[in-house]
């Protein structure tokens, strides 16, 4: 486990700081910062403001993930899950939500809309080769190991 500090800047006085709701929570809840409610129609995608900016330490990334309650109960999820926030990004954190449910869903100010997981990143160096080592699976892909 890494113990890091995440600097967070409020871009609006009404912004809610990210918060872990339990001691064992892997993610920090991200809350909407809205002047008025947003109705998300079935199939609709909207970019939702959190009115915060963060400074993720070098060597880490932010992963924006769905909240299971919103996804399972209402069909509302993060459209590009998991969304990635790079350590050198300093703009506003916004969350792309999609309503996969059958009914419109209302997003209100301070509603917890996603979770933010800060995770270490391995730096890769690409090496062009003529071939790859063979494995038992080889090139077998989608569904090759059964259901």
C-alpha cells in the first residue's frame, strides 16, 4: 500500500472534496458540483462538473470508475470507465456519465457520481521485435477460455 497526499483545489466554493467513505475503501467519491439539476435521459452522455482540480503525484494515475450503486440500481455509469487522469493534468476533473437505464436519471449538486482510485503506474519502454515468445494460449482471444 502507498500512502500519498493528493492536493485538491476547489474551483468553486460549493465543490465537495473527494472522500473515502470507509477505512477499507479503495476509491474516493467524486461529487457533482452543479448550479441546477441535470436530467440524464436514457442513452444520453453528459460531462458532469466536480469543480475540483487535483495534482496526482508523478508515478501515479487517477482512475475514474463507476459507483456500483448508480450502475446497478439506475444504469448510470462512467462512459469511458475507467477514465484516466494523468499526473501532469491540472484542469478540472469532469466525469462523463451515460444513462444505460430505461428511465431518466436526475443528477443533483453534491451527488456522489463516481469514484477516484489513485494507482501506481509502470513506465513502459517499447522494444520492436521480430517475434514474441509462445504461450499455451497464443493468439486465442475473446471467449477462448470458456464462460
